[in-house]
């Protein structure tokens, strides 16, 4: 029940943030011609349909076919146009609709690691969105399509400051869904690599994001936090036998 109430709260917050985004990014207007790969990646017909559709009404399929299927060209104009579409992308993402083949890359065109390309107000607003969406995901288990929480971390992983904030929020969460997400990443989301180190198994993870996530998972502080949560869950005996077995294995890993 608590998680359902939290979900409603985070969705309300996301709705307000997205409305602010529509206002903040309204100055990023577009013309009839987009900086995309055409006609090889995107047809002229799809481009025309996209630019002539009111932003708030752009369906996820059209945004994918007429924009996200284009190869990147890494120009200033591309970033400008991505900021134009960003409020709609945020709106779709908030409802687990993604205009690209992989959730992890939906914000790649924003170049979040290049803060000089962003105003402080834009960064603040996008960070608020990342915070609230991540908290919504923390309360949702399993995620739609059985996606893992690692996917959401990687989605924002190009922005080191944002990624660290999301991990702090995970550390502070104390509900069952958060613990189940932690179970998944520890049991299935990392693997040992050469030299005894660990690596996130998701192929989209960057070296920087991998180091931040793995270091966080390996810290004594984090392991103690989740060990206490596991003890509480096992003592409550409120999970089925399979879940209890997995939690017992997880406890041995972190204790």
C-alpha cells in the first residue's frame, strides 16, 4: 500500500516537472527540416509528419520512426532539436513509453556529460525529472517488460552527478520493491571480470557509469544498509519460499 501511495506521489511530481519542461524548452523551436539522417534513416514523409504534429500530441511511434531511428550527427543543431522534443520524450518516458529500441539510450543525444551546453535551470529541471522517475521505478517491481533498475541508472549514466544522486536515493529507500531491485542487480546484474573486479552486465554501460555503480555496490556502508533490510524481510517471513531463498543468498553476499 505504501508503495502505491509513493507511486501516485511521484507521478504527480513528474506531471508538474513535465509541465515546467514544456515552458522552459519552448524557445527551442524547429523548422521544416531536421538535422537527421535522411532519407536513409528517416523518410522525408515521416520528417514532414513529425514537424507538423503538435509536440504534445506526437505519438511514441512517430517520434521513433522520424527522429530516433536517425544516426547521430553530433551537431549543435541536433542538440537544439533534441531539447525541442525533450518535454514530450520526458512525458512518454514517465509512462514507460520509449521512442527508441533500448531504454538506455533515450537521452544519449542530450550529451549530459557536457554541462557547458546546458543552462543551470535546464540541468536543475532535468535532474528533478531523473530523481522523480528513478523513485517511481524504485517503487515499481517488476518494471514493465521485466527491465532492470540497472537500465534506468545507465539511462542517466552520462551525467555523473545525476547518477550519484540516484544511487543515494536508492540507499535511502526502505521498501520491499527497492530491496528486490537490489537483489536483481547483485544476483544477475554484475559479473566478475579479469583481475577480480566486477562489471555491470548491461552492454550499454559506459566505463564511468560502471565504475560508479560497482563501487557503490561494493561499499561496506551500502552492504550494511541492505543487510539490515534483508534481515527484516526474512524475519517477517512475508515472502514466498523462492524469494526467501534468493534473499538468504543475497544476505550471504553482502553480510
